[in-house]
């Protein structure tokens, strides 16, 4: 077992994982630096979600290593991994899964409330994040009256409310119209940049990947390329093997 480089917040080596015998990851290695936005690109079924789940400790790879700040995630006991995910990681799904009985601010504050933060302090923090994400006016509303883009911004606030070290975003704009998708992406990017949150973003869309500092591509569970996004030409990085 070899410890990762000191400047990598997330580091993985030779990840292998299969679902019901079908390979999802085949020898994938990568490192993500502090404050970096890394886009993981590829077609549906290329292994993006499996990779993010392995990096975030939701899934233990069948082979290989995952490290977070020099701690071996792949050998952590389940309870320690769960605590790490709650306290140090944020996660955004393609669909904004919110608790229907709770108000928007309560959904955003849920990680804090579950970890024992007093209700008033949790509400204050949740409202601050909702304001940053331009969804503060909906704080007292319940999810069923919110537009899909508004629900997704509440889900983003929930992922960021603990100011995580790493934010994992799995196709966060996949279900949104282009205008709503662009708005949600801008607000997420601004939030993570301002707080130097490391972000790992899975997407099949070149426009979404263009917000990243660096892009890696997957095909059939394998690394097929890496690129640094520096200008408009980098928008095609999702579809290139570099």
C-alpha cells in the first residue's frame, strides 16, 4: 500500500469493480487536488457513477485503493466511512430527492440537524447557503410547489451546508432544461470556488464539463483521456481522447 501525493485530496489507484459480472471500472487511477473541479466524462454506462461512488466511500471497489487526505477509504469500517461521508463529503444526484414533509430550508439543513446541530444554528446556515444559490425566497415552501430547478438548488444547498471538503455531483443538471441547467451549474461552481471546495463532476455534456479545471474521460470503465480546460475549445474534451 502506497500513500497518495500530499497535494491530492482524493487519490485512487487501479480501481476495478463489476456489477453482476459486468465490468464497470477497469484499472482506473486518478488524483484530485484541493480546490480543483474535475469533470469525469463519458457516455451513459461508461462507469462515471460507479467511479464517484467508489471515490466517495459509498461503494468499496473490488480491487484497488481510494484515499482521502491520506486516509485509506477502501479499508475503513462501514461506520467510519458513513461518518466521513456525512461530515466531509457532499453529494448531488441527477434527481433532486427531497423529503416531501419538510420545508425547503429543513431539507437543506438536514445534514446539520442529523449530526446534532441546534435547530436555530442549522436554519441560519441553511438559509445562508440558499441565499448564495438564489433559492432563499423558497425557504418556507415544501418541495411539491417548487420547480425542478428550484428543487435541485435546494439539493445543492443540502450538499454544501456542511461546507464539505469534497462535493461529488453525478449529472447534476441532466434532468433540467438548458437555461435552468446553466443557472444551477453557475451557482454551484461559484459556491465551490468561493469556499475552495474540491468538486468531482460526472457528466456526458461538454458544456457542463467546460466549468472544470481538468477533464478525464471514461469508456467502458477505462480511462481514455485527460485534458485541461482552458478556453472554449476545451468544451469538446468530453468527447476527445487526449
